[in-house]
C-alpha cells in the first residue's frame, strides 16, 4: 500500500485568495462604472441619481417640503415595510410595479405634481429605479432622497405606521 504525505494546505489557500483578489480587481476596473474599493457611498449614490437626470434631496430638504406640504412622498419599499413605518402622508408604489404594471400604480397622479421618492437607505436602488420609470412615463417633478427612511429618521424626521 502506498501512502502519500501531503504538506500544509495554507499555501494553496493563499494562492487561491490572491488569484481571486486580482481577478476581482481586473473585473472591477474593466466595468463601465467601477465600484469603489473604499470611499463615500453617499456621494456615489447622489452621482448615480443626478446622472439619470433626477433631482436629489437631503432628508433636511425633504423635511422642509413635508412641513410646507409642497410635495407628495412616495415610498418604493416593500408593502410590509411601508405598513410598518413610513413618512407621514406617504403613498406606496412598490418598485416591483415596474415589472407588474406601473401604469395602474400611478393612475390618478398628476404628472407635474412634485414628488419625493425614497426607499430604505443608501444601499437601496428602488427609489432610483421607480423614479426613472416614472420619469420615462412623463412625470416631470421627481426628486429622490437617497438616504431613504434610515437617513430621514437619523435626521429626526417623523414617521407613522403600526
């Protein structure tokens, strides 16, 4: 019977890890909008939103709009999240309506009414997606609050819900 003696596995693990990191770096550099390895994700989200031709509001600016009752707040999160907690007076249009029929979801809304669209937080793409879909349908006064409900609450914004 022949027994083989195998040395430590860690050099192979280090090699696989090094190759993986190099491959990730090459793919990231090659993509049209590379992801930052570190940096300001808030600035990246604002840049992405403005690149789409959408206005960006901070939570403080959105609070002023709420106080003045000058805009309709649109929550793009999941229905259960909306039911649990939302900005006072907000309506719910799930970003999934882009797939299931946005026409029905926005029927009755004036296309020139100022609207502030938000979702959960900076990592949530739903507000941008919904705003872009509504913009493509001819809505003209859309703003996105990239900080989402988390940023709103962090700035002391009021919420309602169950």
